[in-house]
C-alpha cells in the first residue's frame, strides 16, 4: 500500500467520523444565518474544529448540512499531508522495530531452550564420549601393534631371526640391543628411573604391578606417546618368547588393563600375537583363538571385570579390531 493510498484511507476514516456525528441542528443554522461564520478565523465552540483547523470555506445557511465535514476533510488532506507523511514514516519504522522485537527470543524462552539442550546433552554426551574413547583406544592399539611388529621385522634384518636372539640377556640389555634402536624414542627409563607413583591396575580394580614384572621393567616412550616395555619370558617347555606391554597414553591414568594397558607376545618365527593367543606349549599364549576363553575363562587374566584383563587385546583383535558391545569397558 502506497503513501497516497494510506492518506486516502485516513481521509475516509475522518469522513466517516464526521458524518457519523449529529449534524448541526436547524436552530444552530438559523443562528449562523444571522451572522455568516468563517471557520478559518473562529475559535469559538461553534466551530466544528474549535478554531484549530485553518478552514477557508465560509459556512452559510445555504450550505449543505455536511459542508463543514467535507471542508474539514479537505483541510486535513491538504494542510496535514506533510504531517501525516512524517508520522506514517515514523509509524512504519516503529512497526518494523516492533516486529523485529517480537521475532526475537525472550530471556525466559532462551533459558527454557538452554535447559532442554542441557537435559538432552546430559543424556547423550556420556554415550558419545564413551564411543569416542573406544574408537580412540582401538586406533592407538592398532598403531602400537603395527609399530612393534615393524620394529621386530627390522631388527630381524640386522640381528637375525628372533628365534636366535639371546633371550638370556636381562630385559634392559635385551631391549637396548634388539628393540630400542628401531623406534623413534622420545624418552627412555631404566627400571629404577620409572616414576614410583605410577602403578598398574587389573580390570577388577586390584593392583597389577606384578603382571610381567611390569613395574620393574625398563620403558621407552615412542613418538606417538605410547609407553612400551619388553620382557623376555620362558614358557613351561623352556621356549623363550618376548612379552610386550603397551601403555597407550604413557604414564597417564587409568593405567588399567583393557583400558589403556594391553599385552602382546612375540613368539618363535617373530610372529606378534595378543597375549593369551598363540601356540607356545605350557606358556600363557597357548589358549588359541577361543573368544569365550579369553573373555570368560577361568584364567585370572581373562578380559572381564572380575578378572585381570591382560587378555583384552586378544578380544579386541579377535572381534575385528573393535570394542564390541559385550566388551567390559
């Protein structure tokens, strides 16, 4: 609607207002008949506009009863056009601002929305964080497995097949000779230099420093932040093999098997397998690929919350490098 349309609309409104008023009585007209009355100069109560509007049409007794109404409308249109234009412009600006304000959220609405978001977040965030932690754990475990396997292969190129390595050496000397040179090491700890406040825990919450004598083993921190320990071990039939314990986040907590601590074995032929899986007779790698035995077996290192959890790497690898729904996370 244009400005002219709006002014015409207002004219109609004023016309209706005036014409709905009771017209001058005949008595009043007779009074004006005695003395013609000019509305342009009058300020008396007889003036329809009380002398405010500068009317230019003289009211005479021969005029129509509604001449003054029509005159007033014309004056409003002509003399007040500029005022209406400015007023309407300001009115449109105010209406626009009002619509803008109306479209914004009130404080109460914002608080209610934030409350709903908070409730939803509290319900879903733990699940999302848990899922992310599982994925990150598997990714780090896979990286550690790959790096150790590659280091063993490179060492075999320089030192001969693992079957002929000198397993009579203590763990520190063995690691320095066969393992450490094949990693990008950012920190190295002898057994006596390892922080004494860093302890390891079984999945059931008990202290597991005795597993693999891990607490007293030398450790290296490689470039991706994983802490590695290597221990030479003899199986029940005298076969020697290498135990590898990987702490995926270094010395940071939780330092718990199945969470950030995982164990592997490197047996004859240089084959690296998760701890609890393999074919070393009489040793701890003799279980084979039996998932139920790894997860729910009688061995105190089984991967469940009532046991130690040293077999958890085997469970993850056996499930296709993923943490399944029944994993005791």
